[in-house]
C-alpha cells in the first residue's frame, strides 16, 4: 500500500502529445462529449440523462448494423463461422441495450414532464438506424421511408437497406446451397417486401434440428438467430414498459398512440419458421 495513496507515473508512459495521437483525438471526444445540448429553459437536470441515453443507443445501433452487414456478407460467401462470430457480438450489444432501459427508468413522470415539451415532435420513431436494423432482420415497411423525406442522407441509407436481402434471406440461400429444399419462391422473393412465414420451410428446419450432428453449424445458426429475435423482443418490451411508467397512456411526442403503438410491435417477427418448427419437433 502506498504511504501517500498515490501511484507514480512510469517513465515509459507517454505524456507529450504535441505530435502524437492521443486518446481524446482518436475517439473524437471533443465532438462526442460536446454533442449534448439540452433545450429546456431553465435547463432541467434530467434532460442530460435523456439525451445521453438516446445518443448511446444510436451508437450501439450503428455497431449492430455494422455487424449484421458483415454477417450477411459472410453468409453470402458461405463463411458461416465468421457470420456466427458477428451475430454473437450483436447478441452482447443487445444485452447492453436492454439493460440501458433501467437507467432511463429512473426518470420519474414528474421529472420528464419538466422538459418533455422541449422535444417538440422528435421521437425514437424517427430513428433511421433503428428502422435499418428492423429492415436488415426482415421487418421491412416501405411506408417508413416517408418519415425521412426531409433527411436525404438517412433516406438514402434506409432505402439501400430496404432494397437488399435480409440476414434471414442470406441464411436461407446458404441453406439452399447446402442442398436443403428451401422453396424457390422464398429464394426468389422480392426482398423489399416484409418477410412472411412459409409453412413449406418448416420441414427444412425440422430436418436441421432433428439431425443436428449432421447439420451442426446450421443448427447453431438457427439458435443464434432465435437469440437475436428474443433479445430484440425483450428490448421492445423494456421500451414499452419504460414508456408506460414514464408517460402512462399519453400520446407520443411523434404523434403515435404511445404505449398502444409500441405494444403492437411485439406481434412482429423476424424468423417465424424458427419458432413454428418447435411445435413439429418430436411429433410423429
């Protein structure tokens, strides 16, 4: 134990950054840490929490999209091992995002009411990255593009995501290349449309699940995708509950019905056959 409760700086530690890359410059911390601009007047203490919560969520969503895009490319190249590594990282990010709701839940209705008016009509509904993640996983909805008509960059990004195959599309194509009978109608579907369940695909997944030793990597991928959907639904549920405890049944700032609108999202699914097959497994 140090007598004066301090730690000496080792001689080899760099302290002169006049011509070297520093931690702050590498991470652009000047921009990041000065990107919080509360609008309430007088400034309300809890608005900083609200802003940082949503900014960090957007950063995590950016990383989720980065990993899902890489996973799709790997699947298209028949490199399932690398794709599973990317998906595993997405799962860990989702767990952090789910836990983040507990921080925002410390915001009481009275505290939120003090600055809610400063939001105007801004709403998480307008998150282009969140929509891009939904699109990438299969919940495509062309009508969502209209929300970003006044933001050319966001519209271009989301339109590009809307026009390309989903993670599930690439997985099903990989399965087909492995010789399993994925229906042709699924392989040639219009990928701009929301994915819709096919009963013809359920026997394909039953074959994988009931012959796990033969199809181990496909079997593992199926379970990883189920984990992704379960986590996404948990995130949606925690969002719903946090909004409910903060504003009750008030209308959302963006004009939605609030809790009721969020509740309907829980009926959306990404990988329906991976859940339907569970009813079939073990049946005669």
